[in-house]
C-alpha cells in the first residue's frame, strides 16, 4: 500500500559524508513523521533521527551534531545528511514513515534498507 525506497548508501572513508534519501509512495493521505534507523551486524536496530509533521527533529546522542534529517514534503521524501562518519556508523540504514492512508488508518512503513560502510 505504501512503499519506501532508500538510496544513497555506499562505502565512504572515515571523516567522509553521505546523504541518504527515502521517498514514500502509494496510498498516502499524509505522512505524520519520518525517520532513519540503523542496524549494525550483530546489533539491534536503533533510532538514528526522526522528523515530525511539525518539523521537529530528534537525534540519537551518537549522531547529534554530525547528522541532519530533513524533509521535502511535496516529494514525500526524507533525507539524512551524514557528516564526519566513523566506522561505528557502519550499518544498514532503514527509512521509516508513520503514514495516514486514504483509509484513515495509521501505519508504520519501512524501507528495505541501504548499506553504509565506513572504512579506510
């Protein structure tokens, strides 16, 4: 019903930057909030950053000051600008959206993930 497609992952050296994109499509009445999560090998999935319908943002302490989340509402797209990357940022990054569908139901949707690898 709703699809999220991520892009922008890849291999980057420590100290480098990447920008992730996630576009939502489908039976969307409104997107209430979007966010990025990540899961490193052998680790649990953790919240990285979120942005609400009021454009308030929240970041994990580990990325605050280095990552920036933003939204392009007409495009139903969320971005994650990642700067000063470290090997600890290596993970699969997943896009999440809290969506109100045309059926007036709220659901959380997930993208398939994009790999970010930080290595020299």
